[in-house]
C-alpha cells in the first residue's frame, strides 16, 4: 500500500539554525500539507500546497517557514532561524483532491536546543 | 475559526467492552469529520470519516455518529481488542483546513 514517508525521523538543531524537513507524498496525490504537534497538544495545520504554490496557510506559518516541491517527488518544509518553541512533531500529509482523505507520514521530531 | 474539543483525554476499557470518544465543533460550516488512530512512533492513520450529509457510518467494529444540530460527533468502538490501544484524534474540516481535537489515549486491558 502506498504511504507517505518523511525524513529524518528525528532532527536536533541549535536555536537560530535552519532546518529542512523532507516528505515524499503518495505518488499520484496532488495536494500536500504540513502539520505540527507540540508535545501533549493538538495537531495544528500549517500549510497546504497545490500546483506548486501555497493554497492556504495558518497564522503559525509566518515568514520563518517556507515550503517547496523541488522535484516531482519531494515536498519540503524549511524553518529559518529556529526557535525553542519550534520543537514539535511535524507531519506531512498528501491527498488526491482538496476534500479527499489526507494520508499522514510518520512525522519528524524536531528538537531545538 | 473552528474549535474542536475532544473528551475524554484518557480512556481505559476491558477487552470486549465498547469505547466511546466524543468531539464537539464550533463552526456550523464544517462538513467533513475524520477520525484518526495514532500508534506510538507513527503518523495519524484514518480509520473512519463522516460527511455532514450523513448521520451515522459504520465499518465493522467502528462507527461514527454526527449530530449537526448539536455540533458533535462520536466514535464508537465495539468488542475492543488490545490492538485498539492507541491515541485517537477527531478532526473537522472548515474550508480547506483541518482542525484536530486534543486526542484520546485509549487503553484496552486484556
């Protein structure tokens, strides 16, 4: 069964550094998403991406964040100048259409020291 | 924006008993309500969903009910098994955004 994959599974970085989280969505899906989950809290929507551009973003997704689909398979989330409060689990998800079921990857645990 | 509340936060049941998890939402325009199961070290996996034009949906031991008037929806798991132990999240779609509940940690005691 096709699945969403994410790398790395765990990323440790120093405050102020840039990180790139990588996702490989399901191959025929067209809509891509990033979510984050701070430990013990809700899963929160960050951004949705379609046709090589952001279609929707939350208030969390400020200028510190950016997304890119650099090639036909990868979907990345870049966090510039990380802060302690960016420590969280980051989930990528993909879907065939905007209202279709979203399939989640296993997540990347980001720890900012 | 949408606000989803989920209860209880933890739930323990004996194997074979039923488990019920409840969620409420605030935005009457929300029209799609998925339920996800998250096992340790994995991402959320969709287990069942319901759209706003349906009141109930069932898939084997799992069922979901939706009350649009009261703005709440529930997950029902019957004949629980130890492998049902996980964290369960409800969500509501408002526009193109999904809003999640805080999760329920379900433990099924053999």
